C-alpha cells in the first residue's frame, strides 16, 4: 500500500504532460474555428457570385428592348455564365410594365393615358441551395441563397 501511495504522490506532483493536454484542447478549438470561418467565407463568396449573376442578366436586358423581353435568352445566358457550377441553380427573369399615372402593373403592349409606352422593368432573380461543408449539429447546414437585380429598361 505504501508503494501505491508513493507512486500516486509522485504523479500528483509531476506536471509533465499538462502542456500537451492543454495544447490538444486549444488546437481542437482553433481547428473548429478555422473550419467554421472557411465555410462561412465560402457562403459569402457564393452570395456575391449570385448577385453578380443577377446583374449579368440585367445587363443583357439593357442591350435593347427586344433583349429585355426575351426572357428565355436572359435565363439561359445567366446559367451559361454560371458554368460549370450551375447545378441546382434557378434563374427567373420577369418583365413588369407600369404607367406613371396608374397604380399597379399594366400590359407592356398598351399605351398609357399620355400616349406614351409604359415604363418597362426587368428583374432577374437567381436562387440556389448551399450546403455547408462542415456541418455542426444544431446549426443550419443548408442555406437557401437568393439574389436579384432590377433595372428600368424604358
């Protein structure tokens, strides 16, 4: 029994290895924070990318009024600009027309009360689901990202 108490007393006084255990805890926390920061940075980069793609669609509509009302061409051009990473991406382009003196949307083919054409607006929306690389239980692992851009064509 005295031999066991002597060994336990020696272990109690011996602090070699404490730094190793503390550094293991510190490095695991730092690694967790670094991976989270990397994943969050990827999320922000993807959001900026979607905004740029929406602006690309609006710029295509700015070339001419015929380009602005050609919705399938705008949507296809945005998907082409997003290649090779455009799987799961949804692009929606919408035209709306408004007369200055009326409230709400009107047909783009009619004329307003002042015999002018209505104002033509183009809105391009890009949607995509984003999955985090390093999921943490209890936190959101899939994000629904969306970006849109609008412009008055005429």
